[in-house]
């Protein structure tokens, strides 16, 4: 579709060049399919960041030898999917990083053809902030942080879970550009469980839950698609639930080592290429319910770990969610019940013998997508 408001398209990944009326352009699969920028309104200029030359995937080791994965915002879905098949990611044996097993089902949750997978980007998915944004689900579950370049030349970091605040709404300020996402290797080393449900087989996600076992007796659960914004809960055995530190608030300082970043090349004129992406988007963005999108935030973020019990965690997620997302891909009450069901399954899978009230969920795998585990 033409973006008829646009006068100029530049190759530019430098926020200092950004001015009012500009939109960053990555794969263009949202901008061209809607014919506008659904996060900011009709753009006058598009700043195409795909020529920045950023390495899609980079492994870092800090002075103590700790590994982390940097995913460029311009990393395409297809590049990320290929990482799951790397036999020695970051120079370690693949089986040492079971968290990478999440990549295939998460990419499959991106219900699109290989053509879309080869142009759309991880950063574009996060910045669009749709509830069914599978990259948001993955990066939230991995506790990833975004590195953000600002128009004043400075940089800041934000947790992906905090960056997304509602359908098509983020905490990105005007002109801010996501450079990359940093994933701690600890998240990749921990065992994970994945559940997703959709009204139709391989349809848009109506609820997507990922659990990550943070210890023998605790897990971190992230809920997306059924809620307006990502919701995270720490769930732990009774005797641990008072001792686990709360998930930090959005404005808490981040203690993350600096990572090297290649300088962006200077802005240059880009020849306009006719691109068209047909995407049935009716109801995709859903109704905006502004305030309700963040109502549960303080409850989820300020709380201690929830007891690993079906009734306890279900109450906690109801409070944290505030309201359940409502669009053509599922009724709110159905999404709530599915979230409860899938969450019980994750508790039963990751905390066997620890979680209570989830006996019915033992061995049950609800949903249309499966997580294949890599064995040692
Ligand atoms: C057939 C089809 C199926 C799809 N299925 C899904 C789905 O299941 N779930 C889903 O969430 N989406 C889906 N999408 C939408 C879209 O493809 C994805 O959200 C995709 O990841 C967007 O990436 P992009 O690079 O194409 O973004 P673009 O269209 O280039 O940009 C989208 C928005 O992000 C901003 N942006 C891009 N990169 C950055 C950055 N680095 N920093 C700051 N802002 C940035 C842009 O300014 C714009 O506002 C689908 C699209 C199609 C065509």
C-alpha cells in the first residue's frame, strides 16, 4: 500500500537527524500494510534504518567471562529463527542454552509467510507493540533490555517488558531509536516452558505464556497477547515467596555493562521502492483502553513472589492484568480462562512436586504450537 503522506525517504539510522513528522522504517511490514505509522500517525519522511549495517546477532563476553546475546533491532525474524539451529551458539554447545528452544515456537507465533519473516524485524515488532507481538513475548520472557539511541546523542536502556505499555503504545519518546536488545545468558541457560492458544489453528495469538525456571523452586512467568501489555510474575514455593526480590519498577536504574556499538552511517537519500504487504488487519490493533492498559502494572512490579499454587497465581494474574484484551481474536473472558489454564500447565511442568493445585494440568499441553527440546 502507498504511504501517501510521505514526501521523502532517507537511509538514516541517526536520531540526531530526526525531526517532527519522521518515522523510522525497518522492514515496512506494518507501515506499508496500514499505509501509515500506527504508533505515531501519518509520516512525512521515512528514515530507513536497514542500511545501518548492524550485525543481526552478536555474542558478548564480559570481563568475568559471562556471556550475553545482543540482537540488533534490524535483525530479521528469519535471522533469529536460524539461531535456534546453530550447533554452537556463542561458542558453547547448543544444549547448554535450552532457552533458545523458545525461538521456533515464538517465530511460528508470528503468523506470516517466509517473505514476511525475511523483511520484518525484531525491533519493528517491539516498537509496534501489538499484544500478539511474539518478539515482545520472547524478549520479555528472556528479561531482555533495549538499548535506545536518543535525538540528543545520548543512550538509555529499558526493559522490553517496561517499554511496551499498551496496543501500539510504547515508552519510546519522539525520535528515539531502538538499537538492539541485550539478553543475559542466564535466561538462555534456564529451562523454559511455552504455551500459546489461538481461536484458529495457526491464527493470531490470543494468549501466549512463557515460564522460565529461575531455581528448583521458582519460575518467572510472562504473559502476553491476552493482556494489554506484558505482565510478569515471579512464582515460588511457599517458603521462598517472601524472600525473592520484586521485579524492578520501570524507572529503576539498570546495572548492565556497556556494549560496543558501531556508529551509524550518515543519512543519504534512498530511492523509493514500491513495496506492498497485504495483511488482513481488521481488529488487530484492537480497542484502545488507555488507562486500563497499565492499571495492573504496579501490582505486578511491586509485589513479591506469588505462591506456587493455582489459586494464588490466578488471583495475582487477574489483579496484574487489570482487564483482558478484547479484539476479533478472542473474547476477554475466554482469554482469561485460557491464561489460567496455560499457566497451570507451565507450573505443573516447571515446578513438579512444588506447585500445588495444578494436578489436573500435569502432562497436559494445550495449544497449537509445540516447543521441541534440545537434548545434550
Ligand atoms: C502477513 C503478516 C502477518 C503479521 N503477523 C503479525 C503477528 O502475528 N504479530 C505481530 O505482532 N505482528 C504481525 N505482523 C506485523 C509486522 O510484520 C510485525 O510487527 C513486524 O515485526 C514489524 O517489523 P517491521 O520491521 O516490518 O516494522 P516497520 O513496519 O518497519 O515499522 C513498524 C513500526 O516500528 C517502528 N520502528 C521500526 N523499527 C524501529 C526501531 N529500531 N526503533 C524504533 N522504532 C522502530 C516504525 O517507525 C513503525 O512505527 C504481521 C504482518 C504481516 C504483513
